[in-house]
């Protein structure tokens, strides 16, 4: 299956989307914060990013979900900064301290093509929401240089439907986090009370665009939705409700039930986040997913998670 963006490039639609996306930077409403700052004049909103994307690292990643890794790894481009402020973020030096180098379209295009030449199965944009225009802007040059692998939109879930519309027919694989089911918890832990409503709506739209995760004959993802849910101690993430929602979207939704939580950054500010998961908590989360009718679970053996 050819990558979706190739047809959009050939038809000229990609150029139209880029023009629209870049226009949003002058009064930025790319995410639900709707800061309305002029990022082309280097004004900063919640994401603390101006006209250029900030890139923290570029390279093949073999620790992602199996359908993304294949043999060559997932070609990750880690973008600095974020539109969330999670107090337990394990990558807070990137997401909240903004450690990265400014990157123009030419650099991003070279990075994408270089990852493909390295043998990567896809291009995996990590925390891309706030730099959507900059990433689209780089695509034509990357395509002209030979880019053909699928694009992965690896985001925190706090998306606007208007921005997702710009990505329709361009992104092949959506991989959002679905962090919380409760608004008050989302506000306390990530600084956004409307996270559940926004993220649930975004996941529905992502599924409408790309459907259930499709794999090729090697078991490598070519298109579709893959959802990550980080299980938090003492039920803070509202896992059972999250799984019921995903089961209603589609029982074939591919869900990674993640047990990697460890206290990081400012997690000590929330008493229930000061320890890792227990075996019982993780097993309950996996059972909640099964109870919701979900049939495609990445629920890794407990001994690999270090919580047995």
C-alpha cells in the first residue's frame, strides 16, 4: 500500500494543505489551547515554539510497538516542547524544557529521507502537534528526494479536529496517547481540564480517517490507528472507562496497555503517583481492556515490565 501523502503530493492537494497550515501560525490555533499568537514573529504560546520546529533527536527506534519496528526500526524524529504539561513526564527535558535545535524544512526533509535510507519502516513524528505546519512544509522536498514510507503521528492526544483535518490523506498511522477519562484528573496532572473530551473526539476522528491498524505480510503497520494508554497507580488514569470508549470506537482497535509508569519530574506533587504500578493494578487494566471487548492488545509479559 503506497503511503497516503504521495497521492496528495501528486494532485497538488499537499501544497494547498501546507499553505493553509502555515497560515495558522500567524494566529496560532493548532491545538485546543488556541493561543492566537503570531508564531511567524517568534511569539510563543503554551508550546513555547516559534516559526521553526525544535528537533531533539533523529534515529531508528527499536523500542516502539512491534508493528512499527519491523526489521529496520521506527524512524523517530523527536520534536521538543509539547502542548501538555504532565507532571510525571519521563521526557520532560524535551517536552517542557525544550531541549532541541531549530530545524528548517530542508533539515526535516533530509532527516526523513535519511531514516528511510537507514532502513526504517516509517517516519515517526514524536510530539508533533504544535509543529504540524513545519512538518507538512518539509514533505514535498522529502518526496522529491524519494520518501515513500508511511508517516506516523505519535501525539499526546490533545488535538484539534481542525488540525486533524489538515492531516487527512497525509498521515498513514495515528498513534495517540489516551491518558485520562476524568477532566479533574487531567487538569491536575497535565494542566488541561478538557483533555478527555478533546482526546476522545480526536481518536474518533483518527479512526474515521484511517480505520483499524492494517499490517502487511511481515506484520508491519501500513495504515490505521494504534492507541497507547499508560496505566497509572491507584486507577488515576480511569483505565476501565478509557477501554470502554475504545471498544465502542472499534473492538479491533490496537491498544498498547502500558505498564512503564515510574515517578519522574514532579510526580511527587501527587501522592498517588509516588510509586510504580503493582502487578495487580496492571492485570486489572488488561482485564478491563478485555472486558471492553478489545481483541488486539499489546499487553507485554509482566516480567518485561519489571513489576513482577
